[in-house]
C-alpha cells in the first residue's frame, strides 16, 4: 500500500510538472514589399488570411511564398484586397497561380474606373473571383475560426456602432485639421480595414485609409477602442496616420511597412513618438526620409541598406529633403544614387536597386496569445521582444 501511495504521489507530481500544452497563438507575418503591402494572418485554429499581394513581379511574390512556406501554409482561406492599387494587388495573378484561395474579400468596385489600367484589372478581378467573392461593409465579420476579424472601414464607410467598452470621446480629435485630399488617389480611403481580436489581443490594419476619413472613423467618439498592435497606415506616409487615429487607438507597438524611400517621414514618426502608451516602433525597412534622427534603433528594423548607402546617410548632415516624404533622401549628392545599381546583390538586405532591393527580404513576425501578451521578432537579427499582458 505504501508503495502504491508513493507511486500515486509520484504520478501526481509528474503530471503536475508536465509541460502544459503550448498555448495556441495568433501569428502574423509582416512582409517587406518595399513600400507596398502584404501581411499574412494565421488564426489560432490555423485558418489563413492574406491581406494584399504587394507589387507585380517576382520580388514581392517570392517573398510572400517564402512566408507561406515558413508558416506551412499551402492554401489561403481568405485573400483580402484592401483597394486596387498596384502596390497592393500587383501580385494577385502570381499568387493565384501558386496558391489556392478559397474566398476573396474587397470593398467593391474601384472608384478609379476612368483609369484604363484600373478598369482592366477590375474586370479581370471580377471574373476571377466570381462565386468566391464577398464585398464587405463596416460591421461585417470575416467568418474565420479562432478569432474575430471585424471590418471597420470599407468603401469610405466606417464603423459607427461602438464595440463593447469603446465609444468614448476621443481627446485627440480636438486638434484635428482636415486636409485637401483632392490630389490623393481616390481608392485609398476606400481601403478595407480590419480589426483582429484574439482574446485580449487586438490589432488593426487599415490599408491606405487616409487622413480625412480617419476623422470619420475616430471622431468625436472612438468606436474601436485601443489596440495592442497598429500597422502604420499607408506605409507611414503623411497622407494618413493623424493623431486622431493613432493617439485614439493608443497602440503599444506599431509596425511600419515603409519602403526605403516611401513613408517614414518626420510627421509620421512625431505622431508615433508622442502617442500615449507607445512602447516601440518596428519597421520593415530603414526609411531614408527619417534619417538617423527618426528611424527606430537598428534592431527593430527588418531590412537595412547596403553599407555604402548607410555610410552616406551617417556621414552627411541632415538635408533639406529630410521629413518631406518620398523623394531624394538627406545627404545624397545630386547624380550620386544612394544605392549603386552596380553593386552585386548580397542576399537579404543587400544589393539595393532603384526604389528597393531585389531578392529575399526579412519579415517581422508577431505571435500573440489570448491573454493579450505578444512577441515580436525581427528575422534579420533574431531580435525578439515580448510584451507582457496588461
Ligand atoms: Zn499603398
């Protein structure tokens, strides 16, 4: 009897000490599309949502395929096209050649049908997605399992009914200044925007949603509430990312999907750095416009320039070009391309050419748990940071 009791005790102890089943995570791959956009979301039950497909050509397609391979994803449950711009839907055909997609989500017909290339793509998209397409409006949910994927913006309409616990006045609206958006490509504010909620963890992706409609969404009351992780809207360019949006959402962490020369402007950084509760900025790319003054510390940046380009930035004082958005970066002498096209590609992060570098690139991976904690990893240097549940 004694021995049996001891055995029972041992068994109980062993059971108590056995590692618990690993908690299921909500995984996200933020991909470097050189200033375009593609983000892969994998729900805790293994369902998949890809938002956008980057630009046309092998570069972005190969990077998307690399992420799908890493995640063990062979088919997509949903492909969300935020809007019909080439840096978001350019990889549509290439993706469909290689990956079965079960359902397509979008905001409806582009309002740029007067542009022949848009009208042509729209017809192709409509034909390709027939029978598998859902046009969404704010308040709709993408019927994935394991988490909630709520549409908060679509076709320039915004969520009006506050989510549980949200709907409070947004103090950041007091200083909102409307912009003249007559010269902004009009499909941007039509972007499908999604709020993902997994237990206590919340993250938002608004595509290229623009400044003035941010006010429609967030003012005077904020129907969304706060988020843990915010994908810096519109690649971090200054047509989006108002304090009304960012300070209203109060993200703990932001990931900016800027390109080398797209996004990462001073205004965007200033709004982020002054956002209450923001702990870190992660970037898919070093941003020329931000220079050394604004870019996040290197360990938070997934893709950096080749040494010659970086040296050029570091050794030259801030130039007049800094902070003005896409365009020549600071300290770049006229006629001297900052990323010599002749330089051989050196794998990820190297071999800059024109508006971006070719070949593979590093991604930023996020894994979130239902308790609200999450971990962000930069695959260039394996720098990982965990954010405890609050
Ligand atoms: Zn874009």
